[in-house]
């Protein structure tokens, strides 16, 4: 019972952020508290005082690091991570994207949850320190042809273009105008698979 009350107290210290999407630092805090609480709750020979000391130290470190991250932005970026630009003007930022532990399938899934049909609707998309993806959209009049992200459209990938028109690179989403029967490499990433671009307006 006392251990449970200490857990509640520690979560009160960490605040509401501790029970939402967690940054790497916040996750490490929760794991440390869980380990200390588990030992005290499961093993009768573990002194409760030890768990209380761990809770106090970990909660103190949390408050200290929060103050430091407020005063020193670079320390915050190192500790918790900084937002990373993944999609820029309808195209995947490959140098940034390849550094993330994220697949194209996962990124497109996050975008579909926000009713994105193709990347030409997306002005900017960032992966935040919490792992969530934040999205900024083009206005309807500024939507451009882009790579469709429906799972079914993956089967439309072709090396040889079957119909003339605008096609999106299946790797980076760069759009090029291609002739029927053309075999082409992307001007940005040199990939050679294409999907017919989509220019539909976004329906929220």
C-alpha cells in the first residue's frame, strides 16, 4: 500500500506529461520508478526505505533536469531529442528520414490517421521528441501532385511508365513529368520506381 502511494506521489511530481506520450527521458524515469516499486512490492526482504530513497532521488533528478532543459535548449535536445523534419513541401526529407527508427509504412500510417491521401497535401511533417508526428498542411489552392499513400497504391509501382503524366518517386515522393514507356531515375534520390501522382484536395 505504501509503495503504491509512493508511485502516485511520484507521478504527481512528474505531472500530466508523465501519463501522456513519453520522451526518452520520461520513459527512463518511469522504468526506474517501476523497478524500485516492483522490488518493494514483490520481495518482502526488500526494505521499503530503499524504495523510498530511489523514488526521492529519481523524482529529484526529474525536477532538476526539467529546470536544466528550460534554461539550456541544447541540453534539452540532447536529453529528450529535438523535432526532426520528415516531409518538406510534399517530399520526404531522406537525409533526416533515414536517421530515424521509422519505416515509410509507419510514417504513411501516421499520416493516414490525419486524413492525408497523398504527400502533395503536406507542407511540413515533423517527428517530435515524444515520437508523435505533427503535420502542417497546404491550403487547398496550394495542394500539389504528390505520392499517394494508400496501402493499395503500392501495387501501382512501376519501373516503366505506363501512362504519360506526373509520377511520384516511390522512395522520396519527388514528382516528375514522364512520358509513356519511359524508364527514369528520380532526380533527387536516383530511385527508379514510380507511382502516378495524385492531386486530390484534402477532406478533413
